[in-house]
C-alpha cells in the first residue's frame, strides 16, 4: 500500500486549494497586471485601460437544483454572478463566453430556455455573447461563463487597497438569498413526501428572487461615481459576508470590526429566518449568494454616502493585530470565521 501523504480537499477548502495549485506560477508577460487572487484578472490594454476577466462555473447538484430552479432564471443568474465580479473591480462588463456540458436527458427546448435567460441578462446589462463551447456531460448540467470587462487604469479597485480606519460599507441587504433557499428546500421536501401538494410560496417573492434571479450592483458603481467616491478596496459578496471580510483583511493586511446592529437585513429575510429557527445575523454573515458589493472608503467620504438607501456603513478597518471581529449589541467581540459555502466540505 502506498505511504504517500494524501490531503483531503475538505481539509484545505476551495481557497486553500487555489493557493496550493497556483502558488508556484509566475507571470511571463508584462501585460499581466493581476492574476489569481482578486475578483477578476487584470490585463493591460494600453497606458490608460485595463481588461478584466473573470470565470465562474455552476454545476448541477452543487450550485443549483433543477427541481426548483427554472432554466431561464438559471441562465440569467449564471451571467449575473460573473458580471458581479467585474463590477467588484470597479469596471464595466462588455462581453461573455458561455460553455455548457449537458446530458442527453435535456431536450433542445430546455437548452433554448436556458439561453433565453442568458440573452435576457445580456440585454439588461448590455454585454455581448462572443463565444463558448458545448459538450456532453455524464453528471448533469454544467455552466461555465467568462466575463470580460474594461476599466480605466486609475479607476481599478483591488481587494488589497484598504487602509486603517477606512469605513467598511455594504450595498443592499444581506441573507435574503440564503433564507430564500431554505424556503425552496422546505418545499422540495414537502413535494417529495407528497407530489400532489401545492408549494407554499406566498409572501416570499423577495427572498425567492434573491436566490433564483439576483442582480449585480451596476447601479452602485454609477452612484459612487456620481458622488465622487472611489472605494479603496472592494469585493462582491458571493460566499458570505464573513468570508469576504476575511478576504479584504487578508489582502489589505488589516483587521476589521463590524457591528452586528448595523447589518442590513430585509424584514422578510428577518422574519423568515426566525420561522426556520435561524439567527438573522448569522444568515447575513454566512449565507452567501447575495451578490452585493462590500467595499471600504476613506472616512473623509462618509458625508457623501451617509443616508444613502443603497449602502450601509457596517464597520471599520483596524490594524492587523486588533483582529477581525463582530461586535454584538452587548459590546462583546466575536471572532469572524468563514462559515459560508465550502465547495469541498463533505457535510454540504
């Protein structure tokens, strides 16, 4: 029997694996400004502009369940989650490529429906479908989309630019997509037990849309530009707020203090979380798939964003040794841990 050491993937997680497999790579081309480690790669076009490139893959049974995810919605969502990465670099998406792996159980009409959603997203966000690939699959539907964007060199925002005392800001509200998923999973189990039962989805429209048809925050990029505010660092909230805070802190070599009472949570998200015996703040911190933007700004920009219905100041950056904590309503410091989605967690 081989004595070679075997490291389980769930022991290192998705980002540990990325670090492991890419750590030895070096850049051979001067046009590569930023490779692995941010929301998108940054490629120099000329002295004034950079190209942004980001790729995401969605796998049936891992990222979506076709029992309750309509194919048109899935096509739309698969585009939006990629565009969100381009906006998180303060850029403008312009093109996408779409590659799919599909099994023979899908008729052509099903693929038509998927691409109707992709086209709708392209029309809404003004991006062009410029290529891709199609192949067979033995493990269900697989969708891989690459988004290509553009940004002025002076405007690109990385995860690594935060400074001590910068304010931490998040757009929209948090936890809705995760709580919407709980509703869908509940109704799936009811259907499996009684296929004649009608789904009980009344009153959940907002959180179901957050899960099935999210939107990228293109509007906020426009608002910040109009306000004359340039984030010092930024990331999109895909794997959960806690995970993204840790990414910003790691990249910027800082700590962070976040105030639990400041977390923006929609009333429907709050009440539905309670119905499932879930803590709303935990859902906001660890739920994932909100596709909001998390960014830092200089304190001198506070007056420009305060009172905005589109964004909320939830904390501030501190020196690295001060740690990364949520401060609860009683003033206790609770260490922030990434408890959101882990692609290799065997318990998922």
